[in-house]
C-alpha cells in the first residue's frame, strides 16, 4: 500500500514538473517578443515585482501571510541566488548569442547532478547518468544545429556570466529541494523567495533606458505573462513536484522546456526546424523517459 502511495506521488510530481517545464518553455519566445518594447533590465525587474505582488495578494486572500519563512536562511539564499542568476544571464546575453546562452544555461543538469551527490547525498545511478548525457547532447543539437561556428560567437565574459547563471541555478535547485522537502504548504516560502529575488535586481534600474510609464500595452502583456505564467505558476508546480522526485530527475524533466521553446519559436517567430534539432528533441524526450 505504501509503495502504491509513493508511486502515485511520484507520478503526480512528474506531471507537475512537466507542466512547469511547458510553461517555462513559453518564456523564451515571450521574453524575446517583450524585449522589442522594453530593455532587459527593466523587463526582469518588473517581471519579478509583479510576481511578488501576485503572490503577496494570494497570501492575504488565504490569510496565510506570516514572517516565519522570512527568517529562514535557505529562503534568503534562494531569493538572492535566483536574482543573481537572472542578472548573470541577462547581462551575459548582451555579448553572446541566444542559442549559446541556452546551451550554457542548460548545462545546469550536470551541476545539479554533482551538487545533489555532494549536498543531498543522492546517488546518481546508471539511468540518471544516461538521462543527463542524452539530455545535454539533445540540448547541444537543438541549440547549435551542429553549426560549430556558433560556439565562437560572443565575448568570453558574456559566456562566463551565462555559464555562471546555470551554476547558480543548480545551487538554487538543490537547496530548493531541501526547503520544500519538509514543508506541507509551500506558498508562503515560495512567496518570500520571489520577493527576495527582487533585491539583487534593484541595481538593474540604474542601467535601464526604459520607463514604466511609457511602456506600450504589448510590453506590459509580455511582463504580466512571464511573471504569472512563466514564474508564479510553474515555480509553485515545480516546487510541489520537487517534494517527491530527486533534484536530478526534476532537472532532466525540465529540459522539456527547450522543446516547447523550439516549437513555439518555429510557429510564431519563424525559426526553422531541422533534422538535427529533431534528433536533439528525440534525445531529450528519451532522457525524460529514462528518469521517469
């Protein structure tokens, strides 16, 4: 009976993580569209400001507002780490290509495996190891399309910043696993994480050339969409799923966001699908099946 209950929880966790991955995958084309109207610094700040307001409003409605988790060091670490990772990614992408950035960020699957072993004492195992290899190769094929000249694009500093963002998110994933494992209702801690994420993003405003009062409706639509459907909802779903599956398995399942981004970009942004990207998609799907 216990084994059946655990299996049901794992299946539910995989489904929740998969939905989160789909929603996060839509963020790539949404951000690309939004950046036509607002600079990256203002975009990322307003995105998390709106996300914080939505979560705080939700807590007030549920009468669950409290400062219990505001005193938790892990919550503060997660919030700061998330904000720093976004800063690294946005600043780094100013001097490197989007496709290379996607590849460098998704190398976090490797860093999560290493950190899970060191910090959470999770065994890697043959299936997870194979899943990581297939997933990373799949991401490589999709993002590069075997155009090796792409790897030489961009400045070294930009590449390092984007790579560091993936490393920081690996720490974020592992310590988020530690946070949610012992919490029944995760809305309060996730709210504080989102709110604290704002702190390292405040300096972004010094470099912004956009004014909130002069943004067109399309910009606010992109900001609202990425705040609610590409952070508030998927972060909650992902954290719920992370209770019952390992950090490594969760990270590999999240690679599905690359497939979603690829599909949406091909439909709405006229980005071409190729045989190589199709093979990459197949490898990512295979990786998800291996760890599920």
